[in-house]
C-alpha cells in the first residue's frame, strides 16, 4: 500500500510562490507590482533588447529601411529629384533607371509613356518626408511614391544606409 508521501510533494520540494499567509502586506504588494510590471513592460523591454542586440551584433532588423520607387517624365526631373533627396538626407542612394515604359489608366483612358524610374534607399521612418518632398517638387499632378520594407540585404550596405540617413 502506498502512503500519502508518494502522492504529494513534501514541504521542502514545493515549487512556486509563497502563500499569501506567509507574506507580509508590503511583500505581497511588491510581488504584485513586480508581476504586473513584468507583464506590461514585456513588449517594450523586448523591443529595446532586440535593438540593443542588433546594434551590438551588427545585425539588421527587418523593415528598418525601405526601397522607394518614383517615376519621372525625363532624365532632367529624375536627376533634380535624386540630388535633392540625397542632399536633404531623405535617402542614402537614388538609382536612376532610364527608359522604362509605363502603361496605366488616367482619367478614363489607357496611357503609355516613356519614363525614368528612381530606386530610393532610405530609412522606413523617412518615407513620409520623402513622399512630401517628391509631391512638392514633382511635375506630375499625382506623383508615384511607393515603398517596400527591406527584409534582408548585405549587412554593411544596410548599416551604411543607417549611417547616412538620420532617424
């Protein structure tokens, strides 16, 4: 026949928190505050920790940078926009891709035009300012400014983007 010791943990083998009876009022409050802070601060601490780890290990956090695309009517506009974007530190680099053909609908008609494409590498946090700059300096009534987050890439290149474009 088994005795009761086989079915329960002895007092010295219990794992867990002390009972409320053994805690003083101040100790119980401290425990509750500690648990609540741990629960509510987890996401913040995780985010800060990931950023610190990323900086210490020179790894890249997906989505920190973006590649943006802008179409221009010609080389002159493309070069003026590209130079202004880089001078204003809205991007680290702008590639100018000549001679693309765009097919699109505009005001109820299908249009086909030769254009120049700008490929812009920047911080994701700079995309709104970049879009505003393009809208203010572009000849089109509705300028194309779209961006995609950069998931991965050459770590030294991604670090360079971050070094050139301030947060």
